[in-house]
C-alpha cells in the first residue's frame, strides 16, 4: 500500500475553538498538566493558614488532606502529559474536586469557606477541555460538591451557608463561560493567523512557504519509497495586458478564477500553489513524466474554458519529474520553470508565424 501524501498543514478549528493538530494538542495537554500541578500546590498551600484561623480548631485529618494536595501538585508537574492519552487529563478535575470535598468534610461546619477553591477547578477545565459537553459535565459535578457545605453547617448557620452557596454557584457558571469564550476566541484568532501564513491571500491556494515545505517533505517521501513526483509550473499568457487595459481588480478576479479552475482540475492529492504574479505551481505526488505531461494538457484545456477579451485563456506550462529531471525540490522547480519558459518561447514563435501568415 502506498503511503498517504502530505496534506498541507492548516490549523482547523471546530465549534469549540481548539486546534486539531496532534502536536498542538500534545503541547496543550502538557501545559494543562503543568497548570494543574501549580493549582494543586498553590491551593493546598493556601489552605494551611486558613485552617489555623478556624474556631473551633479543625481536626488533624485536614492536614493530611493538605499534604495529599501538595503531593498531587508535584505528581502533576512530573507527569509527561504530552505522551499520555487525552483521557488521563480528565482525572485531574475529578481528583481536585474530591480533595476539596474531603477538605470540606474535614473542616466540618467551616466547609463553606472552601467554596471559592472550586473556582480554581472550574477555570482549569474550562481552559483545558475543548468540548463544551465535557466542560458542562465537570461543572455539574462541581456544583454537586458546592452543595455539601449546607449538609455540614450547624442548624443556626444554614441560612448563611445557603447564601454563600447561592452566590458561589452563579460565579462558577460565569467563570466557566468566560474562560471558554476567551479560549475559543483566542483559538479562532490563532487559526486565522495560521491560515494567512499558509495561504495566498488573494486566491486561497498555497503560498510559496507551503510550496517549499511541501516539496521538501515530498522529495524525502518519494525518495524513500522510490516513487516519481512531478511539478508543473504555469504562467498565464497576456496577463499584463489584462491589468493594463481592464485594471488590477479585473486581473485579481481572473487570478481567483484560475485558482478555482486549477483546484477543480487536479486530483485530490495534488496541491496548487501561487508563486507570485500570474505564476502557479502544481505539486503532483506519485506522478511519472507521462502522467505529468497529461496533467499539463488537462490544465491547459481547463483554462481554455476561461476567456480574456472574448478569447480563450491560454497558459504556458512546463513539467519536471523527480528523480528523472531533478533530485531536490529547488532543482525540480527550476526544471519545471525552464520547461515553462521553453513552452512560452515556442508559443510566441507560433503566434508570430500565424500573424505573419495573415
């Protein structure tokens, strides 16, 4: 079975706003794991002076829970989250919620003082998880934990604890919503920047950066698998006249139409790039010289369906194939460009002969 050709790496974003590239997700898990470690350690350390202020004094079991929290933070800092399955990260908010619940149980009637520690947990998973459904499920569990202080409160304090809870729960909901919204907005902005970095801003096809990266990868892949790789370079005929007579806006529209035709004409595994001006390039994986020549003719015929000044659009095109014509990406482009210029020269002579005959 032949290996899959490289797909141009574009950061895709779903409704949640999180990128789908595996390396990006691994880095995000590592960041979240480190953040969880810091929150465990800081939250546990912050509870130490709080526990000393309670009257009456809290049970010694609370200090054991505090030590467990600090150890949980150290473990999170040491775990290689980027190498683990994403499912492991879901254990973090569950363990954190359980530790807060145990602390509430340990301090008894003072449990409501730890309601605000739940905000740390909410902020963490709203940032860590890209699925709104997952965030909602974790949020539901935390709200259940937030109801515990009402069961532990002394009879005379239950109205005060209820007031604490009625304030805390909406704050947890708002905190989760705000963090999710900000994360999605940031992810969408990053995706837009990534798209601009890899796409030609006018036509939407790949740009020179994509072309260079793609050729480098495909040369290595085709060399390893001893497969042919063809590159087509084409240049539109008479494009300067379009700009001079109809204006640059008309020229831009023509370039966009050309890009659309090229995308519709090439195969799914082929990649269309714009090198600049009216020059386009097609990278055709697993394509030998005969298939490359057929691709050139197919492209020319498709472009002939467009018209300029009432005449069919024409283009000069050349093809070069790895490894028959070149052994590097730079040489492959140079070979295709040389063939394109030779084709342009032949066409210029043919047009001159036709004009002279008239």
